[in-house]
């Protein structure tokens, strides 16, 4: 599984770099402040800066699940025991296979197909499935999607990404406050340079850490895909689900969701991916039946994903292009099929 080791290495490097820039940010703010605030020493100001920055990140971690629930309003409904036996049995089986604690199950009253998990730890996590996924996808496809979401739980993605995503947010807030403070009358001379220096540092840290966090998010989606493929033993089911999810989400009524980064597919990115496919539908409709089946969709996504525009916009996406996810899953499928049967 060389691709898995590469993913792990890349993720660890991304986390380390993000934390390094976080430390540099706190150090830089303390250093700038020490030049203007003589009442405190450099060490004290660095400690204050680091404590404030860390408190902001921890706050995001603590309130994250509550924010997700509140943002969904009344659409999120937790399932009672026995309300959906198949879903309960499927999740229980996959959790038993992977050694995970079973999450709370919820259904989102949304006809678009999607799913996501959220929570601070495995113990208080929630697996939320859209009604559109349960109603319109085959059982093996839903099982593969659930496997993907359990992969996020196994890798503690909810906590890691939520906390790291707070770093560029903090930098953005500091930049805004710094530049807004320039409007305050009465500041003269060297004091004007303080917010300018803090704002410039914050903008630089924001730009760098935002790209790092987005890159980490894409890597963790690949990792969750691999987790599902090996757990279920049927990468083809997730390949099929991803192709249908991309197309299904893109043609569903547009509804911008505040939890789109948690979804197995980001709706906005899916629309962009599929737009060109729909425009070139005749090119990919190989059997000329007027519809694109799963195989034709996979081919179309591979071809459209090679465009320069799609490669460039990937840098600013929370999810990798669907065609890249499909290609990796095909490699895993070949590996599984070529492996000798156990025993």
C-alpha cells in the first residue's frame, strides 16, 4: 500500500508546517508588540500572544459540534433505536470491523445525496446521512459512503481539521482588527506602524496556512476513501457512489451549506466539476442513449479533470477532484483483485 504511506507522510508534513506557521505567527505578534510595549518583556508578550492564539483554536474545537448542529437548524434529526434497522446494522457491522465506537446516527432532511460526520471525539461523534442518499443510492454505495465517513472518525479528522482551520481564521481576524484600528484618530508616529506590521504579518500567515489547511483537507478525503475501500473490500462501490454523488449534487437545487467542508463531496465544487461535463454531454455519451451512466461519468470526470482550469482551482478546494479520487480507488481495486485470497 505505497499510496497510503505517501498520504500519511504528506498529512504529517502538512500538519507540522501549519503548526510551525502558527508558532511563527504567535512569535511574530509578540515580537512586534515588544517593540512598542515596553512595560512587558519579550518573553511575557510572547507567552500572552501564544496563550491568546491557542485559546482561540481551542474555542473552535469546543464549540465546533454545536455550531454544526445550529447551522442545520431543524433539518438534523437523530434516529431512535430501531427506526432504520438497515442503517443501524450497516454502521454497527463496519464499526465492529474497524474497531470503532458506533457514532450517533442522524438523518438530514435534504433530498440532495450527501453524508458527513462531526464531533470532538469518537465518543461524542455523529454520523449524519442525507435522505437523498438513502433514497436514491444502492445499499452497497451507501455502505461505501458510510465507510468513508467512519474513516474520518478513525483518523480524528473532525478535531484535527477544525482546530487547524482556526489558525487562518485567527490570522484573518487579527488582520482585519489591525487595519481597522488605523481609522482610530489620535495615533501618530511609530504607533501607526504597529497595526500595519501586525496586519501584514497576519495576511501572510493567513494566505499560507489557508492553502496548507485546504491541502490537508484534500489529503484526508483521499485517506478516508482508502479506509472505506479496504474496510468494505469493494472500492468499485465507492467509485460508483462518487460519480453519482457529483452528478446528483450538481443538478440538485442550489443550497449553500455552512457544513459543506464536512460533506463527502463539496456541493459547490461538484457543480463546477460537472458543468463542463454537461456542456460536453454528447462527447461522453458513448452509447448515444441520451444519458450518462456510471462508467461514462467516470470517463468524463477523468478527461475534464485534466484541464488547466480544474487543476488550478484545486488549490482552493476543500475536496480533491472526483477524478483523482476515482483513480486512487481504481488502484486499490487492482491491488485487492490481484492479492491472493486468504487461506
